[in-house]
C-alpha cells in the first residue's frame, strides 16, 4: 500500500493524544497481508508491550463476524425471507410488524430503552427484549436490540446457543480457531474496570453466549481469514448495494461508507473496526482498546472516521 508512513504518523499521533495505548492492524490486498503493531497493550497499572496473537474484545463487530454473516448466509441460501416478520421465525417476539430486513438495516423502529436494565437477570432481560416497544419511525436508528433479536432467531432455528452456531456455521469452516465468546485467556486488557478477557458490553455480560450484538473475542489472524472469506465467496458481492428502506444506505448487517457502495464497514465500541471491499479484495482490520483509560467516545469517533476515510482513499487509489 502506498503512503504507509502517513498511516503510521496518524496512528502515532492518536497514541500520543491518548486515544488508545496501542493498536494491532492489518492491511489486506488479496493474498498479501501487511501486519503492524504499535504502542502498548496497557499503560496502567504497568506498561505492557503489545504483542501479536492476543485476543481482542470485538464489541459490535460481533454483529458481522457472527450474527450478521450467519443470517446473511441463510438469506442468500433462501432459508430466510428478508421481508417476513421476525415473529414468523421467532414467535416469542410480541410485535408482528418487524421484519428481518429492518433488523439487519437498523430500521425496525425499536425503542431500545429498557427500564432498570442493569438490574435485570438474564431471563428478565430476554423477556424485556421480547416485549420491547416498536415505534412507527422506520428511519435508521442503530441499536444492539436488533441484533440480539436476530441472535434469538438463530438459536430458535438451530436449537443451539450462538457459541455453537457460530463455531459450526462460520468459525470451523474458516479455521477461525481463536474466535469465541468470553471469558477468554491471552486477551488484551480492554478497560481497567473490566477483568481481562471479560466482555466490556453490559448486555453481553448478562446474555453471555446468547448475545448476538457483542461478546466475541478474536485475533487478528482469525479476522484476516474472515475477511478473505468475503473475497473468495462470490455471494458476498451481493452485499454491495443498499438494502434499507430509508434515507440512510445500509447493506445487510454492514454500513456502506462510500457512495459507490464498494466498501463494507462495521465498528466496535472498544476501538475496533473492520473494512472490507469484496470486489477489489482489499480489507483493513483495526484492533485497539480505546476504552482502556477513558471513554471519550465523540473524540474517538471523529479520529476514527478520519482514519477510515484516509484508508478508503488510499486503497481505492492503489
């Protein structure tokens, strides 16, 4: 890739500004994988250098590495109908108007607010989600609840928990042997308030292996294998278009960050993003623990989006 030094300069600036202590990332161009590590895994209570092979909390990237890909595969195989109500496949959900398409594109109208959510048991949280309020507003509104419900659908369909479904339907086939729900060993510390190897997301901590929105840990090598799967299987080219009925363009599970819809993007709260161009067979895997010392989300989003735009420009022009 051209201008690798510019990327290094941007990332060094982000580390110096304290946006994250360190980063492991890869730039993939077909079979060529360029792997980089900068900074530290942690800087408090002691400074620990970042080394390869560690597992990262994927946060919402779980939505595409796990749930989204499993659902997309079923849709493309004709086993799920995009515009059928979720209730057809998962009758425990009490609203009959929400479709699979709406959940995948975050246009369901679901109001994600759950009173006293952090005080609920797993069973109480599942019941609250099954009875969640659905509003008439079908414009884009990103919420974990959409993918938690898609996870429940998968479990109903297969009669297994998501850990087993993901392993059998995605991970084993792609030799992603280090991708799983937590708790895990050999993990990069996420936030100081979260035990190492334990998921950062509060809903995922309660739902465990039944959470379709967050909870997976993975290594850079496994995510390389995942990205290259999107290069090799031509069905994923069908994702490069707008599937949403609304003002914002969305693919199935993925964001479409460019007007030509050539790129698929998903980000994760902990400082992760995955950027894939199945047509040109290019991808970027970016793994950081930006919540390690502080959680300044707006500052991070601004910096992250600048980096994503730069990477897309460089990889498109190459």
